[in-house]
C-alpha cells in the first residue's frame, strides 16, 4: 500500500520525524512550514494540516504515529527499521540513535512510495505553487500556505476567478454571490472584498483581487499559479 501526500504535508512530516526534540512545538512547526509568513498564519491551519497528514498516512498505518501533546505541540513515534509490520505505536521503543532515526525516516519514505534516501531534502521541498480551492471544506491553498474562507468569501473568489481576467461590475458580482434580485448594498460587497483580500494575504494573493474604479473588480492570478477546484 502506498500513500500520496502533498508537498506541504511532506514538509510537516519531515519536521516531525527529524530533529533532537521529541515534541515539536506549534510555533516551531508553523515557522518550519510557513517560514516568514508564520506570523500571519493561524494555528487552526496547522491543526488542519496535521489532520490531513494523518488522513493521508492512514493507508500505510502511520496515522497513529503522529501524537498530539496537549498544550505543547506534536510528536512522531519512531518507526523501527524492519521489513515486518510495525507494532502498535504504544509498543514502539524510543529511538535514541541518530542512525536508527535516519533509517526509520528512510523506512517511512519507502512506505510512502518515495526514494529511500535520508539525504534527499528535495523530496520534501516541492511545495505546490498552484491555487487549489476545496469548495466542500471552504479551504484554499497556494505556495504551501492554507487559508480557511467563509462561505461568501469563497463564493466571491470562485466568481471572480471563473470570470477570468475580465472586469465584473458590482451588480454582476452581487447577483452571482448573493443571488439575482438580492437586496444587497454595494458597501456589503466592498466589505466582502476587503475580507477576502485579508484572507488571501498569507498566501500572497491579496493583490490578485483588484478594483477597477467606477466599474467593479477582477481577478488576476499570479504568473504561473494556475487555479483549479478540488
């Protein structure tokens, strides 16, 4: 059985598996995954990322190896370097040897269908730079950053994106977001656009939503950052 994980999930997994500290603090994980933008990223995004990583690791029985440590952070229970099925996480002994940790990481990579090489950092650095929109979860991701949008913020983003780079009038947008004949003031749209830009800021996409004076708004995607709905 092989599991597939995203570039951002790979980065988180590497942070959890490697390093001397058994328990990785939330702050260290936020900085390790999101870098300079960590200060703009809510801890909720880390919780969601851990949840998705566990779900992705479930097919290879590694989901239970990521343990939440209350009020501290997360730890990864080492995987013994063996060709047999590993025992339950509670029975896995603490690995103190750096060599055994490296072998354990190689074994994890092998079970994920990745090259068995503990020196291959590139396996964890290919963060997807495309804009992904998950309508069912209300989540978007780009450049390794995840953002949670409200229902109307997500609807506005999709409406603008689906219109290409063409300018949409305020009335067109209101009808598409709130429905035809909706009694919505243009100030509500202005406030919604402002909230959407704030939500897109951690992803570096806030400038993609641009205002066209006396007309409306349009969405200009980043160069090379194609958008697709999940």
